[in-house]
C-alpha cells in the first residue's frame, strides 16, 4: 500500500505556530495582528472544536501521523463502541455529539502514550498499542481519554484565563506534545512563546480529574462490552514497567501519574463487576505486532524484529499469542526489508501458529483475515499483484476500507496503463465512489491522484492532490494545487469539464479559508491571498 506523502514535520511546525502569537504578524506584507478571539472563561463547544481543528491541521501534515488502514480500522473498532456507550450513559449531550469530531488517530512513536485534544480528538502512539496484550487494555486507555473529553476537562483547564488566545493555546498544546516525544527544545519554544497567557496550561489534568476519568471511563468500558479487568491489568503492567525501566519511554505516566489509590479504586470497581474473559486475543496480538513493526521505521529496528521470531520458540507463554505476534512482526519487517523469501517462510509459520492456537471461530476468522492482508501486502511489495488479488478474493466480497485501499495498491503495482488499464479503471471508479461518501479521507484521495496519473488524466490527478491537502486540513496547499490545475487547463486539449470543477472547488476553498481567517481576526479586512498560519 502506498504511503501518503506529507511534508513539514510537526516538530518544525511548532515554532511556526508559536510565532503567530500576540504581537507577531500573520503575514509580513499585510501585517495582520495576532488572533483576537480569546478563549473565554466559559469555553463553548464550538470554540473548543475550532481549537482542536487548528491543532489537528498541524498534526495531520506530520509524517508521523499514521495512515495505516488496518491499524486505523482496529482502533476505530474499539473507539466507536466506547463513544456509543458514553452516549447511552448520558455523558455525551446532543451539542457535543454533533459538534465534536470524536476522532481517534495514530502517531508513529515507540513511546507508551495517548492524549486527548480539544474538540474530541484522541491520539494514540503505536508504542502504546504494541505493549498491550488485549483489546480490553487498549480500550481502557481510550475510555479514560474519552472521559477527559466528555467531562470537558480540557475546556476546564483552558478556560481559566481569558487572556489565552487561540493561537497561543494551540502553540502550547503542540509544545506539550513535542515534550512527550522527547523534543525538549521545540517544546520550550512552544511553551515560552505563549508567555503569561499560556504558561499555566498543559495536557496534565488534576488528580480530581484523573479520578473522575478513571471512574467514568471504567463505566464506559464495561458498558461498551469490554472486560473491566483491562483497566486494572493495564494500570498494573504500566506501573511495573515504569518502575523497572524509567527511561522516559512512558510519557503517559508523566501526564497521567498512577497512584496506589487509583489502582486500588480500579480493583474495587472490578470486584463489583461480573467476571468477563478477554476476547479477540489473536487479532489483538497481530495488531499489536503490526504497531511494533511500524512504530520505528529504521532498518536497524526492522532487523531486530525480523530475528525476533527465532526466539519465539523459547518464549514461555502458555497461550502462544506472543509467538503469534512475534512471527507477524518478523514477517512484516522482512517485507519492509525486501527479504521476500524470508517473509514468505515466516508468514507460513505465522499461519501454522494460529492454527495451533485453536481460537474460537469468530477469532479465527478475524485473525486469518489479517494474515490474508499481510499476504496481499507481500505480493504487492514483490511485484506480484495477481497473487495479492487472488488472496484478497478469498475474503469473499468484503467491502471494507482496507480492502479498497489494498486493491488499489495492487492495481498500481500491476504496471503501466497499457497492461493494467482494467484494474486501474476499476480502482478509479471505486475510489471516486468512496471519496464522494468520505471526502475527508486524505489517503484515498492520494491514491486516486496516483491512479489518475497512470491513466493519463493530469487535471483529475491535480484535483485529487488538492483534495488530499484539503482533507488533511492544509487549505493553503489545496488552493495552490487547484491554481496549478487552472493554469494547466489553459492548454488546448485540456478537459474543460474537469477545469470547471477545479475552478468551482477553488472558489469554495478560498471562501472557506477567508471564513476561518475572518473568525480568527474579527473586524479586520483580510486580502484574499493571505494564507492560514502554520
């Protein structure tokens, strides 16, 4: 599957975000003042969402913003029941339900961390997923972070100082996120830049808020059908690992400090619930292994994981799920290292290990599906797309987002349009239908741009590139690409229908950018070419 190409890493953008603080011009030529819309003491839902959107515009264009369809699907499959449970329990009102994003996202980082942002966004490091042993443990962390959102803890932390400007707050939030990822210099730039208006703000919550998120999160966890033991076991393993290896790999415990009181409260709540056995262990072992292989894209890290399965025979794990995960991570690492024969051998041993585990029929089906996708991924990487298509065909008409994007990747790997025309046109039709229903899917737009390029449709490719930027929140980049498309449309043989679509879309995005700027700089004239601050 092709990787979405993004630029301007988050840690370099923090400095830019904090430069747009009070007293710093948005654009040197127009010399606009800094953001004037302050965060009031009663931070309303709409303002909080706009603040979250502003931070997410920076995060989505970071190369460490993970767009892996399988991991995102797995994360969504845990997150969505939690949101529904919170709604059922009355923790999400009509206004927050409709205005907040309720969007989980993945961050390529091997540290154990997760964090909530204003407006209903929750980030999860791949390192957190890779260290969990069940979906219930991962769900317990997401339920806790969800509860910070539903209880408006973020707004309550921000709203205490009416001097905090939106840009100052956004800059500081990005600075705090940088600190959790080990970049102290950039974090200091974000925090110091905010000056007195933002120095008291952080993503750390008070002890009362942490206890409330534990209590509310536990109820959400159980209501959503997950085992309450997941929260207790997650607390216990994180505390033990933190004390044994306090090397900065657990930023989650710095922003969410565990205490004996919190762990004891979780155990007490668990004792009041009926016993529930963890489910989906095979599927989770594979997804945790995938996160482990993708959290560190260095060749050295992949070589370590590639050899990890050799030691899996010696791992004393009665249920064998650790061996299953070790072999999956080894196979995926071999694919990344282009050691295809070794990847094939390891994948076969992974399939055998799954059979020996003898999970329930639903668990077997879910885990076998993931191994089928890994086989298709191997086929794509080694230039054998028809083998990958044949593997996916065994899933009998599945119509998921991972299926769509994996098939597109195989079509792109099938060769030039002269030989792969039917597959490419089928991919274009499927993607066009998908993005019409899900216009915010940046990865799908990116894949569509590659398909149109291969099919010799340059204007459609440029428009899809623009939509990729727009879906990621980069309106400046989207407008630039659309303007490039208009220049290309002046040629005699250009598709004039597509040119008119590009022109209409350009007008829409320019208007949207002006509306955002108008909201940021109330009462000021803003020339049409002024860009959003990065």
